[in-house]
């Protein structure tokens, strides 16, 4: 495991404190220690923000965030870890960061979406894709695609990937408070032939997409219950996770159900 010096980690901590120390990363849960993993804005190195799973801080984080999704702590306190603890942590996680920092305090905790942006135009290898904003229709080379894709109150390109010769787009259709977002995958081939997934989602806009050249694009997202549902149901839904997957052949799976 590559190690970062305590001085460098302390510098990173002080820089974070100067900006109210927002700490965020993808959550990995373990029996003794859990951690948030994110890239340092200064160096780009992967940093692990560790905490004791059963501590007060750990319970607070795990009551508000799910493994495999981006967890954001608006107000936190951190400190560098000892070499001994760093070695211990390095043996407990599949992810191996450049260095470790310990989270000692955490407040205002929640999950946040991870997207490339909210784009209305995108140049792919097979032509320009755009959103006609007057009716939220998706266009390829200036013409509506078939089958037609139209957003609700808005349509955005939130991620794109190159899967062999196929360009894969992830689209977000924005709605209202009852259902903030639904999604679609679109495959664009060299000949412009498209494959479009069913519209999918839990209605939440909190997503975490990942890419693997062998399996395709995977999108994890939290559950959702609208503002008119009981508060307990809203909280319960927000702590559930659904996983969707799409590949180059246009096969779509929902929580590992058979492709369709």
C-alpha cells in the first residue's frame, strides 16, 4: 500500500478545516472500521476517511448513508492516523488508498448524487447528442431519436461511457416533488443505431453510476417515498438501495433480475 506521510495528511486536514471541513466519499462498511473513500482535490490520490463502525460517529454515519453510495458530511472533524492503525486499516479494506484520515466528529450527514454533469449537448464518437429544450426531446445529429425520448419537466445527460464501439449515455428526466427523477440508458452505435432501456428508477435523484468494460454500466440509487407519505416510510425508503445494470447488447437488469 502506498503511504502518505503524517505531515501531508495533516496539511490535507488543515485545508479541509479552513473550508468548514466537508468530508465525503463512497462508503465501505466493515465490522470494526468503516470508511469513506474519495480523491484528494490537491493531488488526486485516493484518501480513506476511516471511523469505528460501532462508535458514536460510526452509528451517525451509518444511520444516514448506505455502502456503495456517496456519503457527504457537511461538518466534520478529522485527524491523521498512526502508522499502526494505518497498517491495520490497510488489511481490512479491498480499497487501498494512498493514506488514511480518521473522522472523529460528524454532523449534517446525508447521501449525494454522483454525475458527470447536467448537460444539454454532448459530442459522442457517433455524432452530436442534444436536448431540444422546448419539449425536452433527445436529438441525435439534430433529429429526434427513435423510439422518441422526452423528459418530464427537464431532460439532462448526466453520464456517458465508451463501451467498445458503443457510446452509452445515462439520461435523467426531472419531475416534481412526488418523483424527482427517472432515468434511461441509450446505446449509440457506429451506424447510429440506437438501443434504449426502459425508463427506470426509484424516483430518487441520488445515484452512483459505475463502469466496467466487461459488465457495462451499473447505477445504484436509494429508494424514495414522496412528501405526502408518512415520515417513517420516507426514512425507511431512503435507506434502501436498488441496483440497475445495462450492457453493450442492450440487456437491462433490475436488482439482478433476469435481463429484459
